[in-house]
C-alpha cells in the first residue's frame, strides 16, 4: 500500500462507491475505508445472521414472532440477501446510465418489476400505467380511458405543466376530470407522490422520466436488483474502483483523522501503518468531529422488513391474466392514513426469484417517513395491516424488523479539504448529471421515493466528484457529453440507411465522470 493518497473515501454506501469508481477512473489515488466488514454501509445487503448483528448495533427492533429460528432455518442463512435500503432501479436515469457506461451492470442481475397496485381498505387496485393496461381494465369507463390517455400524452410532452404550482391531484381532477377513484392510482401509483399536495410541475417531471423507461427493457419502467439490490450495486462500483487502482480496507475504523497543513493524517484501528490524504470524502454522519455544528435530523425514514411463507393472494385481489405466473416482484402503495402515517407508504414485495430469500418464502419491505417523535412501528402499523389483509394466510411473520434512518438536514459541511457526500444538490437549470444530458431537470421530492434514491445517489456522487477534481472541468465534460448525445440522435440520420453522421470535430475532454468503456 502507498502511504499517500489523493482522496480518502469513508463508507462504502452507494454514493461513496460511485464516487470512488469515478475518481479511480479519472486517475486519482483512492483509499477507501469502511468500518464494517461488508460493502454497502447503510445500503448493504445482508444475510439473516448479519441482519441480526446489524439490528443489535443499530438499536433496531428485530423479532422472530414464530419463535427462535430452527436449525433448518439457520442452515439457510446464506440464502437470504436482505436490503437495509430497498430501492427500484429506473430503466432510464443516471443510475442506469452509470451501470451501463461503467460496465458495472455486468456484476449484477435484475428482474423487471412485476405489478404495481394501490392498497386501501383491504382492496388492491391495479395501476394502469400503459396504453394496454388502460384498455384491458374493465373497471375503467370508456370516458375515463380517454382521460387517462390524455394524461399519458401530457406525461410524455416536454415542458407540460412545468410552471403549474397546483397540486397534482387538483390538476387530475379539475383539468383532466379523472374519476376520484382513479386519483390514488395516478398520484401514488404512477407519479409515486408521497402526498396528493405535491405540485404538478415536479410530479409530472418525475412521471415523464418514468414513462421514458417503458419498453426499454420490457413492460415496466423499473427493475429490481437481485441478491438484495442496492448493496450489490455498491459492491460492483467498489470493484470497478479497485480495478482502476482504488485500495479498499474493510472492517477497520478510522482512529485518527487530523488536518496537518495541506494533508490529512490518517490512522486505522488494527493497522500499524499511517497514511496521508489530500482530501477526504464522506457523509458527515461518519465524521461528526469534523462537523460539530451539523443541524439535527428533520425527520426519519422508516422501514419494516417482513419475511413470511405467505404470498399475496393475487387471485382474490388482482387476478392474473390467462397463463400469467404470479409475479416475483410487486410495488404496492398505501395512501396517507392519519397523523401516524402522514405520507404514503410503499411496499416492495420480493419472492424467491430475486434471490432475496429461500424457496417458498417472501420478503416485504414497507417504507414511509415522518417528522421526529413517531416510531417506525407506529408509522407503518396501518400499512402493515393493509399488507397482511392481502396475503394468502395470516400466520405470524417469520422475521419482523423495524428500523428508522435519520434524514440528513439540508446542510453542506464541505470545504476544500472535506467533501460532504450528504450535501444537498444545487437547484440549477440544465442537466443534473452529465450521464443524462438529453432530459429536463428532474426535481426529486424532499424525501426521495423508492424509484428516486438510486438516481439521487449518482447525482450526489457526481456533485462530489467535480468538487474534488475541480468545478471548472465540469462545463467541458458536460459540453462533450451533450455533443456525443447530439451526434447519436436518431433524428439526425433517419432515412439514411442507419448511417451515423460524421463527427464535426473530435470530442476531447481531460476528465469525465464515469466515462463509457
């Protein structure tokens, strides 16, 4: 190992993993340290025994309602791959472009998201999100089918509702005149809004990006990562960093991190050698001594992880088409429900085909968020009750975990020497990332939903990347990315036998964020 590095990256969370890969590919000497013995930090994918250890350290509420695990169940420990932060991968967006462009996609496997539904009152309504879904649904009147088609057309029109501050639900009800019974399916099931009050401008931006993903890999705009999902992606980006020279040290915490002139002095627990680094990149929560004035968390993201041998009773609640197999993955959204659940709850269902659990078992992740003072169990109680009503049996859960993650405040603790990877992203015109230069800016919700977290992690990684390598290079790299996108625009060479246009000038850029292979 060297004794001096350009950048010390702390934590192997998704943002830090993408950042590490980008820095290594840009020629930076990277030392990447994580106190845990596994990759992923708060995004990790864990076995059942690892989850039990994590729950004890994180003070999470882990129970085995059917009693202690049997020896047979313990023997299946390695068959579990349980996500600490479950997420959906959009078929189009920064994360997909990063995976494909960096070739990290070759390290991971995915399934299409099978079904999307809205659960309320013990009932499950299928979300009509494509033309075929709309016209096959006999519950929707002909007039509402026409109105839904108008909505889909508006959702794909650039700039539609860009400056409309009215809530999404008001636009659907007043302007598109959708039936009130369809509103939850569109607001929560298609736009994935936490609240009906979200402005139409931002909800339609997000819907437009989602719609771009339809048909790219199949009849769904989302994919579900196998073997735990995001944790596998974090490990893949760490592997890409190592291929390009990144040095990784897992299972050793930082014992000394002091600034001395132009460098940081670094020592790790259990390692005699000392290191120096020019810059440090980390979430401020990992280095609280460097950010003594960090504001408190404004609220919490809550998650329940439930394992059972009971599948969703699709035949009763959302009958399958002839010859259709029960879906291995599904997203169910429970609309807001009172003071303890002020926002929608999202349920991600995974079966054995995702390799998240052994054969014959199912994993259900239930997620929402609140301000301070409400526990995960209290917040998610109503959504869990809704879920249980949809299952084929009411046996107690095999495993039941409730955990809360503090939401980072909108605070930037960065300096020239320390880059805070939790810093809020700047709100500015133009593409948020050089990986998707051909789209309008997409403003995520204050608390990203299941379909936004992977993309925001990549955007945060690129924001940190330019702070490290020099913001003056970002404009050059962005211009090069836009030039490449224009040169490969199908509209430029339609009708020419598929011949691509000749390059007007060579594209030359000194440093890029995750350049294509």
